[in-house]
C-alpha cells in the first residue's frame, strides 16, 4: 500500500491548488477525487468564475485573494495559455450599504484608489425599487 505525508481529498479548484502547492514544496502528497476530470458535480465547474480582489467579508480574505491571483498569473505563464481574463467589477448598493463600504475599505487598505464612482440618479432610483 502506498503511504504519503498528506492526502488531499477532493481535487476541485481548491483541492487541486492545495495539492499543487504541497508538491511544489516537496511534500509527499497524494490527491483523491470521487469523480473524474471535468465533472459538473463540483463547485468550480462551468466556463467562468469570479475572483474578487477586495472582499467585504473579512480583511484577511483580500490577502488570500492576492495570493490566489498571483497563482493564476503563475499558472498562465507556466502553461502559456490564457486562463485569466481580468475585468472590472461593479459593486453597487443602497446608500450606506455595509457590503459596498467594506469592499471599498478593503481596497483602500491595500493601497488601491477608492474607485467610488458617482452613479447616475436614474440608476439609483431603479436600485431602490
């Protein structure tokens, strides 16, 4: 029977990234997944995902997002394939929205410009409905 230091159970996006990092660090690791590649049963199937750089949930997530972003850039360079298409995101909410305020605060804490834009009054009235 094959033995290893670390077993990664589930090789979706997170498990696959964890296994890759362990192997890169020289750890004797094995990965196991109950389904084959390309399954539609995981949380990361489909053609696209969003990677928010500035997170409202907790300031620590922004640093984790930065590390994940760097990993995608490395993967893209190593594979010589476009795997990441960076596009702006609009986070909008009613005046005083805690979620939007927290995202803005996370961006500012990381030295990014505030990025707040004035939303036209018509759009604000549609959002309130």
